[in-house]
């Protein structure tokens, strides 16, 4: 260990020039880890710190705000080539930064990009990695242990991580709680110039394709209408879209719906898809396999509609209707439109 | 083209999971199957073979029971395979598994393309494919939702990104790709396929056969501590009545009680 100072790195998640809220959740987790290690071993970590590491362009103003979340400093690799995610390049840049600063561990929120980046980085660093973590602890001898769900969340597994190196950990977004900003403190921003030309990249990005702009992402939507096997194939799914339209919500599905190619991947709710926490979620014709419920159990209000009174989904629902989606939903839509809800 | 597909056998997620000694699941209650994501990878490999010619080789690690799903891949059309069968390898973490698969691929020799599922349904680490490409020092793409092999030298793929974006990337071969589900429609084995599968070549290899010295805890960077069942509690209100009555009551509750619409 190059230094006994516990320096925890969190990777800044940003999109279109804005820092995403998961970053603040990571800062809170890092803070928790520091407090825990302090309690366990005074002399080790009395001067522990949290460093945010950012790769991107045009982020200066946003990064200055991070002081309000208990982050002590920012290491910022800026460059137009880094403006958009590139797994190979990002991993190489992070390796360089790691070698220079030798942090104690690197935390990321688990998403499509970090599920690519984290293992790349851990391989380059030749270090331990645990992905999709829901809880981690640090013991008196500075051992890190991480807990993660397996087998669609039916089970949890706990792992100890190799102590001699800097572990890479990705945390599931549903455990990253939103953090209130405190008064902004002065934060040191260290600019790192790294020339991407020095890396011999093996892949070449030729094009970025946009998804349809009218479709709101399900993990950002306040209201989500989701359908499962019980809705049926092909046109049957139209009823879900119609309800989403009348409630100004977004459409999601369970894994079978995605595998039947009725909806694109990014609309999959569940352990292997998106984890969502909308204010209102309709679960229509969904039995409630763990795969799905792990992705929605943080939703504020859940309405379940299913013909089977014994369906597991009802354990997760606040309001339940036992009935056929195709009989109930048209009447729900009718009622909503009749009430002229948007004019009340 | 010589295409290697890494296949993992996983518990069917509909099985009953009972934990024994805080360490493992009771396999007597589990139905095992091929990892869904790997099925898409097998299908992708078969489609490339149909277009370009060549062979599809399956590599899978695990105890005797995994033979069933290697044969399943054979029945779909894969040509032959390697069964990495060594409890010391199974006792290791992703690093050990990736190293063992790497050695097996070296034994096969001259692979043009290596496909894995993007993750396993049970552990969902999303690690093996990336680690493998690092060990092999060849290009890699994760979350592949589309792939086109133009010739035997290079490949163009679409990767899934955050925010509903797709990234189109080009890489030279050999390469490793981690396949996302929904990329294709995996075929069902035909009866002649199933018959032929029984006779296809399956080499069994241990760590010693592969020349892998660091296995089990020695080769691992993480140490498994325990496995346990999480607890969850929730109560529900059932809205009674026929579809029309229930629909009206539901909209009323959402609007006037929960005030969410």
C-alpha cells in the first residue's frame, strides 16, 4: 500500500454535461465507508478522503458543485475524445490515473457503461472486482467485503476482496440513495492532460445511433406502465401503450416481452434490465418473478393486474385487481379519459 | 471461421432455491439449463458459420451435469467441444474461470471469434468475456445487439449504451464479443440434431490438462464467504368487483387517495 491514507475514488457519472444523481449516492457510500473504517481503526484512516474522478469535456462548473456532497477533490481528465463514453479509452485513462494516485478503492454505479468499463479497468489493474454490489463493509484490518444478489435476487452472496490491491466495485443504483446537498465547500480540481493518441486502441467507433426521442426512458419516467407474458404477444401489447399515453407515462416490459422483441432492451424492467423507482407503476399480466420484482420493488405505488389470485406480484403491489388486463385496462382508460383528469 | 462459444449451465430461475450451510444451493431441488444469454451466442455463432463456413466449438466449465447443455448446443448445430471438468477450477472466482477458458481456447488454436453471453443469469457478474479478451490481448465488445461479419479479418457490431443509444464499432479479428439477449431467435434442436449430438466429440480437460497452475483460492482475487436468503415484506389491498367496478374504484383511489394521477 503506497499510503495509509484512505483515498476512496468515485467515478463521476455524467450525461450531456450534467452530473447524474448516482454520483451523489456514490459519495454518500464512500462517506459511509470512511466513517466505518475510522470507527474500526483510528490511526489508519483519520485523514481519509473522497476523490471524484471525471472523464469528459466541459464539466468544470458541474464538478465544482461536488464539494456540497462531501467530496474533497476531483481528478478531471478533460478532452473532446473523452466527451462520450469509450470503454477501451476510458479504461486506459483510468489506469494511468490510478497508477499516479494509488487510491484505496474505486466505486462506480452499475450501468450499461460501467458493466463494460469496470471489468476492463480491473483487468488492466490486475485487481479484484465485484459488480452489482448492494452492501459493502470494511473491517478492522481493512478487509473489504461485498454483498450482491444472485439467482435473480432469490439469494445474496457475500465476498471478501483481495486486500493487497485497489478493488473495483460497482454498486446497484437502487442502493444509491439520493443525497441532500450541504453547503458547498471549496473543492480542489486537479486537471489531468492525457493524450488519447498514446493508446493503441483495438476498436474503432464509427457511429452513434439515437433512440426515438419521443420515448422517455423508463428509469427516468414518473409513471411506468409495464406488461408481461399475461398481456399476450403482438398487438395485445397496444393496451399497455394506450394506458401509458393516457397517463403520460412510459412503457416497460418483463424479460419475456423483450425476448419476444415486442419492446427494445432498454425497456426491460428487472435484474437483467433497468431498475426503476417511479411514483406509479402498473404491473399488467406480470406474475412477479424475482427477475422482474428486483427491478421494481422501490417503486412508490404499485398497481398489479393479474388473473391469477395467487400470483407473486400481488405481494409487491399496493393496489391489486384480480382480472384480465384486456378487460380491466380499457375501462381504466375510459374512466381516466371520462374524468378529464388533465383538466381537473 | 473458427468460432468458440463459452456456455455456462445455470439453475432455472423458476427452481426452488434452498441454501445449505450458508454456502451453496441444494442442487437436488434445482433444474439446470443453458444460460439464456449463451443460447443467443450459440445461435449467433451458428448463423455466422452458415454464412461463412467453418466450425463452432463449445467450451463449458463445471461438473458432470454440464454435459447435458454442451450436448444441447451440439444439438443446435455446434460441432464439438471442451468440457473443463475440475472441482478446483469451479472453486475459483471469475479470474480462474476466465483463465481456464483462455487455456482451453489456446488448446483449440486459431480461434477467429469468441462469443460469450453478456452475463450469466445466476451470478450476473458481467466479467468473464472482458477478462478473457484481456488475457487473449484481442479486441472486445460488450452488450452486443447486432453483429455483421464482413470477411475473415474484421467485424462490425452494435453495442448498447446508456440512454437508449447504440454504438457501432469496428474491430479486427480475432475478437471476443459478449452477446446481449434478443440479438436473434435461438433455434430449437431438431430430432436429427439431437441424435447427432450424442456422437459429437467432447474433450474433457482438467486444470492439469490445460496447464493451469493457479486454481481455486490461489488463483482467485475474491473469496466467497457465504450465501443467504434475503427477506422482504409487503401488504396489498385487493380491489373487489368485476372489471368495470374494479377499474372505476382503482382510478378513484389513484386520483383521490394516492393522488398519483
